C-alpha cells in the first residue's frame, strides 16, 4: 500500500517496504534478547523466486494467499495467488501495468485488486521504468522511492473460475487500496479523484459511492471492522509525512484517532474475533534511522466510539516488518519482512499468541 510521492522524509523509509521494495531498513546488529518468541512461533517464509513480494492476504478458508510481487521479467508489481501448502504462484492480474492491493471476496470465488493496465501509453510507461531500473543497476545508486499515484489505476474484480475481469471504478484518478466488508456487501478504498487521497465506500458492484473522509493530506489503507461498524485507516492529517491510525464510522459521521506520537503508524488491520488492531510503526522522535516493527493495540468498543487501549510491540527484528494481517481464524499472522538472506522483502507467516496468553505460548 502506497502513499503519494509528495510524502517524503520519515515516511519514505517505510514506503520502501510498504510497496515491497526490498528495503534493508534497520539491518543494524542487536545484542538484546528478542521479544518475538512471546507472540510468534513457527515463523516461516512463504514467498520466494520474486524480486520482491509482499502485502499478502488470506483466502476465507485460510488455505491460500493473494499478494503483490515483482517478477524477474517485469518492472512493476503483479498480483499472484498461491496455496500455503505447496503449489506455485498463479498470476491473477493481466501481466501489465502497476498493480496493488489484492483481496479475496468473502466467498473466495473472486479477487479484488487495483491495476493501471488500461494506461493508453502502457508500452511507453513500461519502457521508461525498465530504462530507469537499468540505469540504477549500472550506477549502483537507487533512486529515492516514491509511490506513483498512477491516474489510470482502477479497481477490478476477477472471477477465479472463469477469469472474467470486471472493472468497478472508472473515474479519472487513483482508485486502489480496496477491501471487502466481512459480509461482502461493501468495499472500502482510497481515491484521489477529488485531488486529495480520501476514504470512500461503495457497494460490491461499484455502485452507491460515498466519500467518508475529506481531511487535508493522505487517508488510505482502509479495512472494515468485523462487525461492519467502523473503518480503520492511516492518515497524515496531523503532520505531513507522519502517519497516525484512525477509525471512522461506516456512515462517516465519527472519527477517532487511535495513535498520537512522533512516528509513522501504518497498515492497520483488525483481528477477526478479538478487540485488537495490529499495524507497522516506527518512532521518529529520536535522531537516526528507526526500525519498523509490528505493534498490537487492544481497544474498547462502545455504541458510539472506539477507545484505544494498551499497546504491545510484537517484533524487534533488525529487519523491517510491515503490512501485518491475521488469518481468518485469528490464529496466524502474515506480514512482509526483509528478514531474508538477501534482504529482499518477502512474506512470512507465524502462529500468533496474544499478550494475555503469553504464559501458555509454546505449550
């Protein structure tokens, strides 16, 4: 999941992994004992063979994943699905254009994703990117990363049985970062169709559009709560380039900030059965390069608000850890990490233990 190119400084560091870019952020050595064993067990890498891969989501039955990856032979991310137990990646997107943010429908029959493959200048766009990457390889210098809010990016739905591709948005501008409600009736997504990235809600067929946020700056990465009442998202409305976690009611009438610090808090995701939200974040209040790790918050929900509660740090690897998601049964955690041998970003999965269950971890 991306941010606009105008958002730089601390946010830029995160976005290298945010778009699965092979970031080697925070690879400094550490001698402190890791906390990860309290919460994560049976950690294993689940993607390989791609230049970089990440932002993975589970199928409703938990047996497959869908994710974005840059294949060796193409300069832009494409969408793939693969079984968790064996099997090879299967291309979901068209094989051309910039793609991002894939998500299964609740019945598992279709996959939602965003793509710019209808760019009328697609060949030129590809050739320009290939030339830039080749220049970087020759010079050994990587350009400053920024996510391209491609104005030809729209949201599509692909039926996995028939391969039929249905276009759900067609407004000029960037439409992406979409996810279904648990009942499959609604899609929350990010759009800059009014000149500024905001959160929108539409029916599953692309109709009945409603804009939910309209603050200055970036609002993106929305996910609808399991009970369908709230949408969690990230925003830099308080300070440009410094993301905080917010929730907005499904009708757009109430907004609550869940984090408020000097840092980047990014990629929030609901636990399916317990009152927890997990996200990636880093402290930018001190000089130097911060490390991005996963953080867990317990919240309290009432009829008209969500109250933030205690927060736990889940990972402390010297690699960057971002884009965490829970499995449908809430027992596993999948995230994007550069804890690979070559420091490329890939997907990892682990069995998850909640803070209140630490004493029984590993038993």
